[in-house]
């Protein structure tokens, strides 16, 4: 069984290598530009605000007991914590995932090169560089591009570990012929240890980046099991594989126990995630390979053509198929228990699909035509990315209202963030340079405790306590993302016994309520409509 092409003409091989290396430089620069262009124009969304809140805490807390109330592992937050040394602006925070996106391009090149050859490596990297979904998630302050990079690195290590120890593989055979009889077992054993160590390290990092990365060693074990059963791989591969995965389990045990506990609690409360109906599964899979419908058909045709070309290399097809088909299938089955079938968790195995596409592209013999085809495919993918780049820099409504609130509020006033979980994290980020001299609290719509309350800077009070603040004569400000028909806001209106003025900025609204002096604020805070 072979993973890589057997070398033919040395001159042609060197030409492919030069083309691939120079092409990779261009592709990486293009990919970096696509990920950095107007990087700070789009506003943060809730998960990005949460990233700032977690990352701005000490490392001892990021990795401490409080980390267990967050359903994502702490590694990315620790990385972002260190990255805050470069600043906490939207651009500064998003450059970390953008860098992860660039690393995923280079890792994709490495996987295509390891499986097939130089040309295929370049084509795979180019497809990842221009893939709209990869670009999108490389521009958010979240872990997903790093998960792609590290997961792909683990696959490279898996391929190399299999290659050097499978009977009949080109690399193993070449190594055996060049070694002396007494050193024959030494080189494969050393290589096995090195590659499986790399695999274990990458898988451990992936597991601490995102919970769904646990599928990486699980699916890799399916492939290795196939090798052991169908290809009669040496026993040392089985022994090394058991040790490598034992290391993953041991290193990830702390977080695995946490996730098991969360599965009975917080992970069961993700009501915002849709049930995995056929329509949801279909739409999320299509979004993972986002492009115009005609380009999607072309991509599928290229992948099928690549699979046809590789039809005689069963090991390679099994490896790619396990991840291209097995990961979404496993996510679907898990989602029947706890809904989690969303596009971002389907991102990292898409690189294997792109390898199949690259195999089809690489059949173009002429270097110039091959390069032209790669450029055209990149351009076709990029036809749908325009919405990723807002023309103007968007500002948060919270930042604008906090600035106005600083001039209007007086000591003794009370600011309520409502709903607590939707506004608090945004307030922490947007108000970091505009501290208020009034007490700030949060209220939840259902008055129940919230899993991330320990990370909310504003202490939480009940709706009754919020009404009681008005009863004691305190002036109350409410910063909310809810509409005016919300029952809690109507209760405040009744408690204030008057109609309160409203100031809005973006999706956020600021209201004020005063039992004693209903007109005092009118001349202080001019209306703000954006």
C-alpha cells in the first residue's frame, strides 16, 4: 500500500517542487491578506466578547475551577491571554485566529504533500486559503482555525507513522534498502516513536482547543484498525498506537471528566442549537464548503474525480473517507443526544475533502495550466466572500451609550444590564476604557442562575430587587437588547409611574426610570439615534 506517489523523472519532480514552494509563498500571502483585510470592521459578537472576558483573567483562573462552567476548553483562552500583550482591539485580538488560518494553509500543504505529492500539496493549500468558510472563521476571535491547523498536523503525523511501518510502502522500502541488516529495526522504531509523539501532542492540543476534537483520535483509530485487520500492519504499530492514545487520554483526563459532568448539565441547555433534522444537516454541510452553487458542483466533481484516480490506493481513500464522511456522521449521531451540528465544528475535516479535489487538479500536466486552474478555482471560491468585508467600521451601541451615560449618571444611580448574559460581556469589553462611577448589576429574564455568572463582572440581582431599587428612590438605568414589549420593562415603567425617555444605538437601548425627579435628566443627555 502506498500513500505518496513513487518518484519518477527527477527533473520533473524537482520542477514540481519548485512550483509548489514558490506557489506556497504566494498562496500564504494571499491567504494572509484575505484574513487581515478590514479585520476590525465587523463588530464582535457574543462569543468574541466572551473570549475577551475569559482571556483577560489571570491564567490561574483560566485553568482553575471556574473554567469548568465554560463548555469550551481553556487552551485558546490562555493563548489569547498571552496575545493580549499586543493589544485588546478587535484587530489585535483577531490576528491570533488569522495567524491560525495561515498555519492551517501550511498544514494543508503538508497533508497534501505527505499523501500525494508537491502539486497536490499546493492545490490543497490554495483551496483552503480561498475557502470562504475558512476565511470567515479565521476572522473571529475564536479557536476554530487553530483547531484546523492542529488537527491537520495530527493527520500528517498519522500518515507518516503509517507509511514508515507499513510493508510495501515506498518510504519504508527505501529506508530498509539503505540501512544495514543490523540497523533495520532501529530506523522504523525511531521514526514510529517520533511520528506518534507528534500525533499525540497535536491531538492533545486539539482536545484542549475544542471538545469535538475528541473525534480525531477516535476516527484515527478506525483507520489504524483497518490497517491492522486488512493490511496486516506490524504489531509495533499497534503497541505504539495504544501508547500514543493512552497519552492523549491521560493528558486530557482533567477536561474529559469536566465534559462528562457538563453533558448532564450545561451541555443539555443549548436550546439555541437546532435539532439535527435532514434540512439542518444538509444546510450545515453545504455551509462548511461555502461557495456559489455552481462552484460547489465543480468542487464535488473534482473530489469524485480525485477519488476515481486514487481508486487503486485503498489505504489513502479509507483515511480520507473516515474523516470526510465519518466526522459529520459522528457529529450527527452525537447531536441526536445533545444538539451540536453547527458548521464551525465541521471545519477541520474539510481539508481531507480538499485533498481529493487537489488529486483531480494535479492531473493537469502543464505547470502553467495547473497554476492557472488553481488560480481560477481560488477566484471562483472568493466570489461569495464580499459580505465578509464590511465597507465601514461598525461600532458597538454599548460603547456609544456608555460614553453618554458617563456624562448623565450620578453617584447613587443604578445601571441594570438586561439580559445579564447578553449584555454583561459586551459591556465589559466596550466599557473597559470608560469606567462608570455607578453601581452596575445584571438581571436575567427568568431570574435563574446562569452558568457563566462567575465570569460576569456585574453581580446578578432578581427582578424584584431591581423593582425595589426604584421603591427606595434610586434612579435606575437599564441597558437592554430586548424590545419594549418585554414584561420586565413594562413592570419598571409601572413602578416609575411615568413614560421614560429612550436612547438607542445599534441593537442596544438605554432607558431610565426615576420615582422622584422625572424631569432632571432631560437636559443632561441628548437623544442619541444611530
